[in-house]
C-alpha cells in the first residue's frame, strides 16, 4: 500500500499507520452492526485495499468494473472469485473504464461521475449494467480536480447528500437536500453512513460539529495516512444489504 497511486506526493504513507486506520475502520463497521469479511492482501497491487473501486454491489447482484488506472486493472479479476461466491448475479462491465468511487447510489437513481478514471464508454456501459439490476442511472460531470465523484460527496440519508461547495454548485443532486462542507474541509465530504451512524474523517472538526448539530450520530475515524493515497472512508469497503431470507 505504501506504493499506492497519489496525485501529489506528500511522502509515502506509514504502513503501520494505514494498518491502524484499517483496523479501526473494520472495528467501526462491526460495532455499527455489519458482518465484515477482510480479504487477503495482494502484494502486487498496492491500491487493492480500496475495494470500492473494482466493483459495485447491491442486494440484487454485483457489477465487476474495469478500473481506469492501468496499475489497478487486475484488481477486478482478483476480487471476482469473492464476488461470485457471494452473489448469484455478477455482471461484467463490457467496455470502457469505470471506478466504483465514481458511483453515488441514491434511492431514486445512481449518479456516475465522469473522471480521469471513468470514461464515457465505461459510464455508458455501466448505465446499461445498472438497468439490468433495476437501477436507473445518470452520468454527471464533477468539477475538475477531484479523483472520484465520491471524493467530493456522500449520501447522509435517503434524502440528504453531503457535498463540497464546488459539487453543490453543479446542481447534479436534483431534489436531494444538501449539506455543504465548511470552507477548507472538502476532504470531509467522503463520509460513510452505516445503519444509524455516520463515519467521518477525524481531521474535520467543523464538519463533525455541523453533522452533529443536524442530528447525525458521528463516528470520527483517522484517515491521515490513507488520505496520502487520495482515499477516504468509502473506498475501504463494499457494502450491501443481504436480501431477507424467504
Ligand atoms: C487511487 O488513486 O486509485 C488510490 N490511491 C485511491 C483510491 C480511492 N478510492 C476511492 O476514492 N473510491
């Protein structure tokens, strides 16, 4: 992981620091009520801990994506056997490139951000794959300079999105209520709602106060080391609701 991709080199992250952040993240997911499977490390794929990018998962099935960074493309084949063991339906993105970090799922529709990692062909093919799972999708254009769409936004509840000021200005969120990250706290926008709790990066006290004052139960987690690899809280897991047994 210390060799992972980064847009600006702020020095390599600390290996022990990333392990500690990952351990705290897994513990937070478990205490929020999730069953967590931790996959084996892939020594040859330094960004493989960001499992959100090579796949999308829903109760109805999974979609194997085609990550846009050349060094990450093998991650899809690496995670495929795990997904096939967990989901009856696994659809493969047929062409183009798309990263899971560019996909924001809302109850009404799925937003797919065009980025340096998700191209037009991949986004269009993904719209078709999502339709096969019964999801309506729309391709949106995030402002330049963010790695992924979800670097700059996340869903707080079924009606509310947390977004950076630049993303909020694009009006891509339609009828969703918007909470905007305070100035200088764009990095807080990648929060992660898990059941009744909201995981938020610990380095953003004004966002944490704001979300607390809005009634959210905030769990603050350190992300200093994974942030050196341009990653946030959503990147570290794939999450879905298992369909209720008959
Ligand atoms: C990358 O550049 O691909 C990784 N270093 C970070 C990926 C972060 N993933 C995400 O935002 N979903």
